[in-house]
C-alpha cells in the first residue's frame, strides 16, 4: 500500500482545487511512552502504541499558498534550498496533494530543528492543518492525524493538544493507526528543556529506528515494555501520581535507548553532557527534588516536574527552558 492510496481513500469526497492560502499552528509533542519501530515504513505504521504530551505554544505555524512553478520553502524567514533535507521532505509530501502547481510554504518554528525536540512532528501537523484550510477539506481530526502520520509518525500526535495516545492499529492500510486526545488534564505538569546540543544529529530517527528494529538484540523486549509503561502512564494520569508518571516515562526512554545500543552498528544519541545531565537529575532527586527526565532521538533531556517545585528546579537547573503545556498559541 502506498501513501497515495491512503490519501485517495481519505480525500475521495474532498475538493482538489486549492484556495488562496491556508495557515495553521500545531504544537510539538514529547512522548512519555515512545514510538520506536515501524511495521510499515511507507505508511509510518508503528509496532507499538505511544503516548505523548503536546507542548502548548511550542510548535510550528505554517502558511501555504499555491504558486506557478516549483515549490519555494521558507523556515524561520530563511528560504531553504530545494535540495536541502527540509525542503525536499516538504515537497515530497506535497506531491501527494498537488495537481500541476507548486506551493509557497512558510514555516515559523519555535522548536530547534532536528535536535530531537520533535520539530518534524509539529511541522508536518501544521502543514496538514494548513492544507486542510487551503483546500477546504473539512476533515475530522482522525483523518488529519492519519495524513500527518504519512509525513512523520510522531506528527499524528501533534494534531491534538494535551495528553495524546497514538493507537498502533493492526490494519495494513493504517486506517486504525491514528492519535486521539485523552480526557485527562494535569495543569500543574511542566516540562523543562535541558539543551545539551542544538546541532543536527548524525543519524536521523528514521534511520536509527530502522536499524534498531533490524539488528537490535534487545528490540524483541520493547513491545512488552511499552505495554507495561502505557498502563503505568494511564494510571498515573488518572490519579495525578507524579512519581509514578516520572518513573514510567524515564524508564521508558532509557529502555528505548537500550534497544538502540543493542543495534549494530550501535545507535547512540547521547553526548558526554547528556550523561552528565542524567547524573544531575538523579542527584537532584536524591536531594529530594521530584524530577524525572525523558529523551528522544537526540542528546537533549526533557525534565518533568510540577509547577509547585518550579523554584527548586530553577535553582537546580538554571539553564533549563520551561514549557507550559497548557499555554496555547493560535495561528
Ligand atoms: C524518539 O516520528 O520522527 O521521538 O515516523 O520516521 O518520521 P518517523 O519518525 P519520528 O520518530 C520519533 C521518535 C521519538 C519517539 C516519539 O516521539 O515517540
């Protein structure tokens, strides 16, 4: 099954003539239970379900308009060369929808690109939401989530705010693999970004994931670990048990990285400063600060803590940038 078959199925009753312009915002998201491994690489269908928290006003705003000729793509005000990885990915995705024209695409991202801070998730989600406006598709969130997944798996979670679960699904066409928001809220929860490096990573998550599934000796244990952690995160969100949430999220992230380390060649996103930061979190916890971390396919740490501990956290981690997941910015 090809991406274009999925698009055809979802858009069979929609207009295919674009309007003048579409514009939308989508938040970045951080997974508390990670997505790592695909059962279908073409459609970005995951082996396991995953669960994330959207990052409020931290995300991407994308504006899109049709134009004659080739695509032109801007990122944070700078035009991207058509052969850059960013523009090439955007154009390849737009091929799924265009007839015989190009697009102007302008993205403003508040998230460092490619540093493991889920920038592609908010980027593709914002692009899909902007296309929905441009074409007047009037699609529901479930279909938008599926379309975003075709751009990047984790993007399917960024079409929602709050806590979001991406159901792995089992169908070959992926129509049951989409994200849904959870009814739970936790206004006190905060995320702190401890940036170790903003440099582009040497191995992208797509390649790292593929190699882990193909060669990771520990990968076989991952689906069971995710199933356990999903139950834990759900229970913690239900009862607002912060320690339970933090433990599940930190353990899930470290287990994901363990599967990567068991691949050959090994996949390691950590830098020496990442490990230093982990020790700093563990030391702070020893001193009584309720703080846990999660990490994605990059060297940076994302700290989980509660608003009531903000001043302790600011003292422990003066360089941390705090994200308030409930603060929303509308395009
Ligand atoms: C470690 O969604 O970027 O951030 O589907 O190949 O585009 P593709 O991968 P991507 O992978 C994200 C992996 C992760 C974990 C997560 O966000 O769940």
